[in-house]
C-alpha cells in the first residue's frame, strides 16, 4: 500500500509499505479521508520521531474484522481514535482521561496518511465509532478535533451568554467559534494576522474580528459594555497571544490554553494581579471517548457546519503539497487527504 512518510514539513515522500494484517481482536480499515492537523507540522514535536506516517483525524470503512470482534464488521463506516485511555487508572477514574499513560502510548498502525490502518484491540474497544447515516467521510474527519474543542470548553465551564475571545482563527479557532455558538455563547471576538481567516470567522458568525496586533482589550470593551471577556481561548502558538490573553480576560474569568508553545518557553505572570482578579488559567489537551460521542452527535445533527472549514481535498500523492500548505498557514484552512481519490 502507499503511505505518506513524513521526514519534515518540506520532505514528505510517497512510499510503499505492506498492508498490515488484523489480529483476532483487531480491524483493518480502509482510510477514506484523513485531515492534516496543525500539530502534524509542529517540527519541534515531530522531527524527533521522523521518519513516520502521521495522521490521526481519519474516517474509513472496515475491510476486515478479527474473528473475536463482535461490534464491527466488514463494510461498516467508522471513525477511529488514535489515542485511547485505559479507563481504570487514577486519572481516568478521576475524569482526567487525557493524563492517562495508556492514552499517550496508543495509536493505530501505521498512521492516517496511508491507504489502510490496523486498529489495535484497545482502539477497537474504546476508540472506534460507527458513523451515522448521512455523515460523510470528510465531515467525520472533524470528529477528533471537534472532540478536543468540546472537552476544552467543558473544562472551561462555558455558559450561555458569556463573552468569548478566541485568539487565532485557524481550524481549531473556528471550531471553538462554531462550538461556542452552538452552546449559546454571547458575543464572540476573534483575532488573527491572516485576513482570509478573519473573513471566514466573520462569515461563520463572529461578532467582532480584528488583527492580532490591534488593541484587543479595547475592542472587547467596546462591544461588551466596557467589560473584558469571560473566557479567552488561545488557539495559536504565537507567544504574544499568551500575554494578550491575560490583558483581555475579565475578573473571575478564564484563560484557556488550547495551543502549546515550543518546549523551554517560560511565560511571565504578574502574580499579584492574577491573584487579586481571581483569574483561572486552564490547559486542555486531547479528548476522551465521551467527547467523541458528543462530537459525532453534534455533527449528525448538523449543529457544527464543518464543511465550511474545508479548503483543500487532495489525493495521497498530493500529501507533500498538503503539508506545505498547512505549515505555511496562508491560503488554507482544513486540508483533507483522500488516499483513494
């Protein structure tokens, strides 16, 4: 089978590998669509493991099911989570599934930018979901990133009517916008340095869009009865956004760190001001099976119009182009690879 082997953002090679064989408790899935995530082009994170086959936002069709698999059969349309928790450790039992060691060590074989993947037994058990009728393969690509967004907003305690500011209007920022709107958020203010993304955010219902270099706090106060944002969500790795977030959040508000910085970055914090104003600083990584269930239901119901976020549909042979587009972050939003296009 063909795979897109990642060496770096500018060196992705189409290579041949044997089609993996499914064990008695495993699945072989034909990959129909696979999204390129922003984390796929974080070289500081990926290069230490290269060369490898990336891709964790996949949907496909079951080709073969091991003889002990009861829940799925050949022909089933599925979404498959790459990371799954054990559900029995201290972290899982306390509701912190993404801190589970098992979640950080599970994956499918070899990766979503391939024609076929082998789904290990643990992923079959708690990370494989039947797609509802009417939900396309390309829409199903968004189950994983949407589940991450839903978990983050759940942890942040987003409530109807609250003012939300989202720093970064890439795919994750736009998913935060759509999810917040679906949950009844009040005013939503979004930033970016890319005019294409700001225009898309405005078209998807953001109340205010502004250049990331502008005075964001003043913009928020202007449309929000002179108050700052109840929740500020950081969806960019640009360090100035982290400082801007603290200047844009209202007293008793929450700053949600959805995007990371590179390793080794230290973030200065005015501790006294932070203490006096009752600000909550919150991080969120990944998602749990329950978040995937909710994401699937929202997509099935048409509450999150993810087709609006797709800018490119490419063949597997065009994966090198897809990686360059996402790494450059100029004229694209969600890039989807269709291995059998």
